[in-house]
C-alpha cells in the first residue's frame, strides 16, 4: 500500500471563540504536521436577533461583534504561526452550519476538524446540533474531537499513541488505512487493526440442535481464522508497530467501543461505510454509532459523494418553493 503524505490541501478548523471549540486546535496541529498541510481558521459570526434591540444600536453591535471575531482569529493564527505552521483565516457571517459547509465545499481535498461542542456549552447530546448538521453533509474527511473528554494540552504536546482502525475486509473500509498509517508514522503510534466476527443469523426454531450448533461453531472458527489471516496480511504494508485483534461478538459497534476503552485508544479512524453499508446514506451503521455514542476522537473517511446518496424527504421538503 502506498501512503500519500499529502492527502489534504488544507486543515479547516471552525472556531466560535469558546474554550470548548478550541479543544480541536491541538488535534488540528497534529494532523497538519503529519500531512504537511496548511491550517485555515474559520469563524462564522451569526447575525444577532433584531427583536428587542434598538435599531440605532443594532448595526454598531453587529460591527463590534465582527471586529472582535476578527481580532480573535488574528490572535489564534499567531499562536499557530509561532509554531512554524502555515496559517490563514476566514471570517464569514450567517448560519454557522451552512457557512461551514459552503466554505469547506469550495476548497476540496480538505480535512475538517471540529470540536463536539462549542459556545452553546456541553449537553447530554454527544455532538452539538451544528456539528451534526455539518458532519452529515460535509462529504469530506472529518475529525470529531470530544470536548467533554479533552484535557488541557499544549498545542504541540498531543500524541496519538494507539490508533484503532476497524476493518471488515472490504475495500471501502480499507480507505481509512492510509490516513491511519500516515498518522502512525508521524507519531510512532501503534496501529490497532481490528475485525469483528459475529455469529451468523439462524432463522427457524430455537434452541439449535447439537449438529446445527456444531456447524455454526465450525463456520465461526473458519470465519475467525480468515479474518485473522486478513489482518496479518495487512500488517505487511506497515513498517511501524501494528497489533491485530479479531473480536467475536454479534454487536459490532459494542465490541469496538469496548475494545477502544480497553486498549485506551487515542483515536479511532474508520471509513463511513463497510461491506454492508448502503451508499444511499452518508454513513453506515458502525460509523453512525461512533458519531452518536463514541467517546474517543474520531476520524471518519467519507467514501461516497453527494450524487451517490439519496436525497432525504426532509431535504426535498426544505428545497420546495416557499408558499406565501
């Protein structure tokens, strides 16, 4: 496998001025250095609600907010350029999710790095509404940093010691490997290549007879051996530290979550779809589960483009001409 160290033209970091959003900065620095990519700081200023604000005061307050946002971008950019990084900044205004998507889509070949929560604060939801909107429509590699688990760290001190890469034997799942390999080489990380083997479905009567159980056990063992051989074959393409593990569990997502916790993985890297994922949706079931319930920083490598996915009923309804 050939690893291209220049997979991203840019690393884009949306910021809103909050400490929670800045949890993404050390991760963005780590990726920018590993992939040799410049950083773009993006700040979207949301227009204030005009109700209750005197008309004469509204324009002044709006200009003040934009000036403060521009100053914040300048200060943050200086922190990064002082580290020897190539940094630029963009100030935009409008709906945060829409403008992040618009700017990201215009750039192409970028990595989007987002903190799970920002100025609106932590909530019982695993990601904020803005992050959810962006992730489901970005169609670009996206790193989600869990703000509720991020510890204070210097911008240059972040390391990924153990990188978990779930692999199911499909070419689609393998799309995550070059990204993980590049990071592992830069951080001298251990790659955890992992496959989950579940028991085949057995429609019909229960419990199974002894002969039926014997057939299933042999099939499970054969599948486990095939998965182990496949993972061992993959290790030949990596020069660093690689550990392989085949997990036996009917619940793939649960098994992977548990393994990530047991191994204290610093990062999970996975493709948006595996061999069972339907392209009509932006994400397969495992990727969706990690977005909604994962607690580890998550890099999702998107393997489909918007034309390949189905337009949802809600999107079609929103695109209809408004009736007056």
